[in-house]
């Protein structure tokens, strides 16, 4: 991998972690069960994205 590609993956990892954290924080504050489930699923998806990018390393 080139240096530029590694920087892109590092940036993508940071974004996926950030969005996962924000989704988890938001889900913990929600009262509506359907909305809470939706946001939790979004957090799970960002975790999967993180793992996919991490696997490239």
C-alpha cells in the first residue's frame, strides 16, 4: 500500500470510530424504542465498517 492509501484508511478508521461512538451516545439518550434500535443498528454498522478497514492493515 502506498502512504496515501494508508492515510486514507487511517482517516476512515477514525471516522468509523467517531460515528460509532456518537450513535451509541445518542441511542443511550433515546426514549423511543424503534428509533433507539435504528441508531443502535447504525452503531453496529459503523463497527463493522471499522473492522473491515482494520482488516486491510
